[in-house]
């Protein structure tokens, strides 16, 4: 990506919130179908469905997780929050393999000194290594980079 093509952004794939909402409906239905007179199963189904629906809502409300422009990088924080990191604050940008919650996969790591921002393929809708390359290409030549 030539420097002239910035700004650019990466977002959650559009199908992901739909999959989460279908999963929420399925969990809710299972909770009621398997209740057999037990109140616990529908309650657990409702709670699990609410968690999945909330997770999907975040994807629908704030789908853009990362953006780059000539001034720096903007990362999502919380439900709707955004934080702009000027190029001078960005210490390192790299794609790394992460292990967590029993899963292993590539992740984009942006180290801004006092904060560390991690993004998976599902956050970006793209391969983290490709996004790291695009960010490094968009970074002005005068900004230092530890790789």
C-alpha cells in the first residue's frame, strides 16, 4: 500500500454478527426445548443468548476496529470508544502468534508504550500479517519503528 492510499480501515467481517445472533437464537431455543420442567436450563439459555447477542451488538455498533491515516492509527476501545495513536506514540507494530483461551492464531500487536492493542483476524477481517505490513508501509519514514 503506497503512502498516498491512506486513510484505510479494517473491520469485523459482516457475517460475524449474523453468526453470533443465529447462535444466540439457537442457544435460547435449546434452553427452552430441553427444559423438561426445569427452570435452570431456560435461564441459562437466556443468559448465554444475551451474552452472544451483546457480543454481536458490539460488532454491529462499532464494526471498525482499526484505522490508519497520515497522522497515526485509531484503535477501538470498549463498545464505541476510539483512541487515536499518533505515529510518535507507536513503538512497535507486528504480527505474532498468540495462544489464549485454548486457541492459537495470528494476532496484530500495536505497542503504544503505555498501552498494548491486540487484534485477531476476526477483528480485522484480514490477515494480521498483511495489516501489519500495510501499517508499516503507511507509517511516515521519519517515525521510528522497532520491529
